[in-house]
């Protein structure tokens, strides 16, 4: 029987922060994939190599982790006072779907750089040497991100001496500003969907014997639920292997995530969580303590304000998701949240937290107006580097 030949699509493979993704210009996608729908989802799954029952992504561009199963579309923005529209798809590894429910903070860094690489920024706006300010419209959640991208000789500067724990080699620093990151655009709710800084979350008895768990649920950067590490039997210094090799632990975390998603109004039934793996995130926090990072480097308690471990797509993240870092910084700035209390309480405008790969600093400007907490912006530094550019090939009948 005849088989459809492969087609090739212009694409760029980029590391952004501690993630990697396949980047496309909207205009370069096949026509039927230039609009949301089944064809686009099938294309991205085939590009990444999903669904893969072997969880290896041998036949695709993914690397079988939540940090590397990602596709991005950029286009010139149709939103006033913005340069580009940035749309992010989290491709499931073992299931046939693409989750469009949230942003990737790490790849937001690469979105700013790619906008310049791909010619989506007016050349007159790109200095010969200096910093190009790229205003990004994050189309998944309808939020503004400003990327301060270094430029050298008229091109994005990618090499440098900025070190980011979780990334092997240094690169050029890109500063990101997440403007008004609270109030998730999709849901239209407040920063704290329940109206409380801390809730008693009802969970199955096999998660905790009491059936309730203290939780801070917030929609800043990305919907996130924070719990105390001690309450679920952890120290907060765990590395990936301690969690990801424990099937029972992963199931408990998913039960907490489902309970929080229901309480936050993100889903209406527990069954819906299977199709919303990207959000909400679940993280556990603890006061500072010494620990050995995955690189072998010792992180001292006096280097950090608190410890945070977070799960993405059902597995403990090797470092920290950028959007979750925004949630951490925002929650830390608000007295009384579990994140703030783990950091010692009180008012603060920045926090440095320990994660499995090392440490990360994030700042946030939060204020209370008429009893409601708001955050003007969150700021953090990442880096990005083009790994490969050219064409990605997929069978012509794959989508």
C-alpha cells in the first residue's frame, strides 16, 4: 500500500531556562495547522514523538520529560502595544493530547529571543549593541511578558557568563518581567480562587490520615497549590529519584492536585484532570536546610529563604518551572501564605529558594487593595540558546 512521504516544516529547537522546545513561526505551519484544532495537536504530537508507550520519545524531538515535550508558536502580535503573540503547547508523553491551559515560564525566555531570531521584531527596534525589549502577549493566559534580550552586533547574544542552576553551561542573561501575573486569564478569577491565603483541603485518607491538608492555592504565573512538606512526610530537600521512583507517592500528589483543581474551579469532575495535566501545578515547601543538589553541589541553609519542590505533568521537576517560580515569588511576598511562612514570614519583595538543581531568586511586587491581593509584576532572570535550526520532518499523513 502507498505511504505518504515526509514533509518538512521550518523549525528551531531552543533551550529556554531549564526547558527545551520546538519553535515555529505561525506562517510556516501547514495551513490547516495555523488554526487551533485537531490537525495542530496531531502535528505537535508527531513532532515530539507522542504518545509513546515506551516513554522515550525515540521517534520525535522530545526527550520524554515534561521539560522537553513542548512546542511553541510565535506570530506578529495582533494585540496593541505588543510585538509578538506567543502560544505554548505542553505535549503529553504517554497520552494523545496537547495541553494548552497554561504558559511555560522557561520558554518565555526563548520566546523573546526567537522573536528577534525569526524576524518578527522591526529591525529598527533591534540595537546594534545593547538590549532589545520584546513585549510578548502570552496567548494561553492573555498576559503580558517583557523580555530584556541582550544584543551584540545586531544579533541575539546567546553566550555569556550567567549561570542558571539546572543548566550545564553559562549563557547570556535575559531578564523577564511578568506583568500582572495574577488572575488567570482563562478562569477570570482572583489571585486566591477560594478567597483564602490558606485552606483546609479535603483529600483522600490515604494521602493524609486526617483527610485534610493545609494548602495555599494561587493563580499567579500559573495555577499552583502549595502544601507543607512536613504534612505529607517529606523534608523539602528531596531530589527527583526520591519521588519519581515511588508510584504511590506520585499517585498521592495527583490526588492532592485533583482536589485542588476542583476547589480552585479549574475542573468540575475528577475525571477532567486527566486532560488537564499542565495545570494546576503542585509544590511542597519547607524552611531552609542543608542539602545536596542533583549536581553534587552542597546548598547551605543560609543560602536560601526556603525550599520548594514542584511537580509537572505528574513528575517531580528537575529544577523549577518558570511559571511556578512566579507563583513562589508572589506567594512569598504575601504574609500568611504557606510559602511566606516557610520563608520565615513577614513582608518581602524577593525570595531565593532551593530546588533540586540548586537555587533561584525571584522578585514580586504585591499589594493589598480593598482587601484583595494583587501583584504588579514578578521578575526573574533566565537564559536561552538556539540548539538547532532548519526543518523538522513528519509523515505527511500524520495530521
